[in-house]
C-alpha cells in the first residue's frame, strides 16, 4: 500500500533546512520586505515560510528557549558619577584645580589656617559649579530617554503563551500582538488580524494580503492583529539608515550651540593659560616668602572657625571675599573665577532664557512649536531647505508666495518626492520654483548609485522617485559639502533619519508620524510657516552673536581691570552686560550685517576692542590728578564708571544703533527702554554710594569714552584697510621676490 502524500502547506513548522539554505532564505526575506514586493512574497511561500526561516511559527511563536538565548538585556542609563568623571576630563579644570590647591596652601602658610583658606575654597566652588551643572543636565536627559524606552512595551506569543515585554527585548522571529497605541518593534509581516491603520501618512493601511509590510517605529492608530518580526535594532530598514549617520544623533548638538561652544573653548584655553602662569607665580612666591608676612596683607580677619558662627562672622567673611585687596595675583585669580563662571555658568542661562522668549513668540504668532531650544539659531544659518512633496501632502506649507520670499532671502529650495518626474515638476510649477537650465533634476536611484558628481550636488532642485534612503543621502551629502540644511518632511517613519541628519528637522503637525514628531526640531502649522521661522532664526543668530562678542571682550578686559577694581565691581559690570544683552537679544533689529560665531571671525574683533581698552587704561596714568580726582578712591570709581559705560556703549555700537532703522526699532521697544533706564539708575546709585563724583568727573568720563570710541573706529578702519590690501600686498611681495631672484 502506497504511503499518503505529505501536504507541505500544512506542515511548514516541520520544515528542516541546512544553515546555508536558511541564510539564503533570510537574505531573500530582507530584500522582499524593504521593497514591499508582494509577488515575491507569495512565490516564497508567504508568512508561514517567513516564520519558518526564523525558527518560529505564525500561531505559537518562538520556542521560549530560543527566544531567551537571542534576547537583549536591558541597558541601564549611565550613573551620575560617570557623568561627573567625564566632566572632570575637561582640559581647563586641571589647571583650575592646581591653582585652587596652590592658593589654599599659600593662604594657610602665609597667613593662618583660620582664614587663609578662602581663595582656594572660592576656586573649588567654581570647579564644583562647572562640573556639576552640566553633569546634572546630562544625567537627567539620559534618565528621561531610558525611562521613555522602558515604557514602550508590547505583547508577544512564545510557545503559545502571552508575555509582555519591553520593545528592546523583542527578537527576530517573535510573534507580536499589535493593538491600538502599540509601537511596531521591528520590521516584519502582518500574519493575522483586521486591517491596521498606522501613522505612516503615505502608506497607512496594512492588511494580510495586499500590504502586510510593517516597519520599525510605526505606531498603530486603529485595528489589531499579529505580526511576525523579521529584523530588529540595527538590522531594520530604519536601523541601517541610522548607521549611515557616522555620529550619535542623541549626543549631537545643534550647529548654533556648537558654534557657541567653539568660541567658549577658545576662551577656555586663554583662561587655562593664565591659570597656569598664575599657579607657577604663586608656587615660586610661596617657596621664597612662606615664612614672611607683608604689611599690605593685613586685613580684617574673621574669628576662628571653631567659634560659634555669628552674623558678624558672616559679614566679615563677605567683606573679606568681595571687598578686600590682598594681593594683585589673588585678585586676578578672583577675576578669572568671575570670567569662568560668567562664560560657562551664566552665559547659557542668559541665552537660553532669551531663546525661550523667541520660541514662545513663534508659537503665539505663527503656531510654530519648538522641540529643540537652540534650533531657532541654527535656522538662521540655513541656506538650503529640502521639502518632501510626496502626494502633495506638504505643499500647503510652502505656497507660491512663501517659496518666492524664501528664494529672495537667499535660500535654495530642493523638492524631493516618491512620485515620478512629471508629478514633481507640476508641483514645482505650482509653487513657482521651476528649475533653470543650470539646475539638476535627478532620479533618486541615480543619486544613490553615485552618478551625480559631488560638485554638482548643490545644483539639484528636484529629486523624483526618491525613497527615504535617497532623501537621507541627499541631506547628508549637502551637509558634508558645508551647507546648512533644513528638511521639511516626516510623512513616514523611515523619514526619521533625514530629520535627524538635517541641521533643522521640521514636520507639519497633521502630516507626520509619531517617531518623526519625536525626532524633529520644529512643528509647523498653516501656510507659509517657513519664512517667519527663517527670519526669526536670523534675528536670533545675529543678536546672540553680538551679545557673545561683547561678553567675551568684557571678560578679557576684566582680567586687566583686576589690578584696579574690586571683585564686587567686576561682578556688577558682568551683571550689566547680561541684563542689557538679554533685552537686546529679544529685539528684531534690522542690522546690515550678521556677526559670525566662529572663533576665527570673532577673535580679531575681540582683540581690537581689548587693545583699545588697555590703551585707555594706560592713558589714565598721564591725566593730571585734579581732573581724575584728588584721591585714589575717586580715581578707582571713575575707572569703574568709564569701564562700565564703554561696555554699554560697545554693545550699542555692535547692535548698530547708529543706523536710523535700527534705532527706530530700539526706541519703540518699551521693554528695552525700561531695562536701560533701570540699569542706569542702579549704576548711578552704586557709583554715588561708593564716591560722590562731581560734574567735572562725570564730564571727564564721557569724554574718555568718546575718545575710546574714536580710537576703536580708527583701529577698525586700519584693520579693514589692511585686510582689503592683503592680497595686493602679497602680490607685490611675490613680484619683488621674483625680480630679486631674476636679477641675482
């Protein structure tokens, strides 16, 4: 009797394949799913064969033992001490710490253990602030991200039993039960259930027959069913694209913030150098004078710390720290501490507060919601905006008049779409940005193959049949060529890498998926939102650049003023700069030039301003004493007055208040006028409470500030002239050298 013939369709779970055949089958599956090839999937054997290739089953799921062996362990976020140790690796903290130790030892040896510890402790407090503030911020961010990942859970079936797992614990071959609100944990196929509606705006209806393909990161909006997971983590389509970024998207800073840190790093090196010099000076001074006490070091001494702490002790301690003059080197160390805290401790909150106000204004006037605080400044640098116009979903966000205005602002617009060439050209015609003969219209696959020369990438205006990977590679190539790029997209989950790769990622609230929303910098609504976002970004970048240039100039000058003024006076000057600077950052000043935050551009301007003020300080010694004042106290107060007035004057100058249009905006800004008025009143109170200056003294102060302005303008003119003549001078020198060698 013949044995019954076996039915392969009903016994797929018993299929046995060699490891080589299984690898071949898995490669075929990984090609079918990204391409959404339904025909090839049917020829392959459908979902049962896909499950079998992963040693799984479409009804019972993975065997428990196999799943546990392949599972991922939950990675806890780094501990707080690890962030503290990372901050201690900063190059500027080591010399700061050495200076603190030397000051501590010098104070105790040269004076007394009871009160000689103050200078060293001051610097130690500075170190703690500079270390713990960023450490706390990074630790809280890491905890927040880890908590968000742990909260994402799905239900899987293993050995026929239901289990609730965190998304990172899902492995290849798992049978996942999807319901409304769940996040798809990996790439795979829908094998059972009703029609699903996901948050992919281009392909949102999923069914088991015509479109069973699901991709990692998508969110289920309606329906339910079961999916077999084919790939997870970096093996998914989303994960592979994220690996092409060459950098960690979660640790990357906005370009605007990176420019500020670059300039601060330059200032850090200057401060570090001065700290090293002072530490060496104090060290050698300690070796030669450890057994001697100088008369000029005598000052009001606080009681022993072992005694009961009283109000008198606190008052005396405050005076000792802020008002006494114990030595020029110690005062310079105090000044360095003020500068270091001013740049790294106070600077970020001052700018952050102004950026919060700008972003609130964008939300109120234009319904633009920010996700990244510093992205507004980065938008001010944008020169190229890539817009996904697939199926014309995002076209209303860039209507005809807005597109033309953007181009008039010097911004190039690139249209990308999954549709064919004729469709994209029609949209381009609709919004008024038809490509010229010099522009390129390319196919996404051609771009992926590398058929477009690198030098011609900037000429691309339309890229049709552009899949998410092609768009991502275009954005990446533009950035690698040195351009600042914004991307308006987020229609599908796979658009997320392009949003992260762009300097500014923008989505439209009603035409985006959930993962894209989390990865974007801005959410826009209504028509023409890109133009006000660009305009506000340029105001922010220009104003913040002006403020930082003034602040760094003041900070360096403070180091020279430490030999003349008391630490409390220097703190007041810093406070004036931050108060007025915050108010001016918020104004929409129509300035003719934009100050670059790059160190190589800004440092020459800062050096010129510092030179002017140093020359003024030197010139004070040649002014007759009856003019400056009869005693040293009045001379010191006049120096403080001149120094403060010029910082304010310099800020007004760099904000271009001499321009009529700029001045009109400033005069109409009542908040700014009130801030200036209150600051002037407090400054007058501080000056008069210290020493009562006469009318002649005030007149001399104003004249010296005017003289300083003339000196600064002269140096600026000379510097600009030499810069313009630089190429000509080089050419002349080259000609002279050639003639010289010819004659020889």
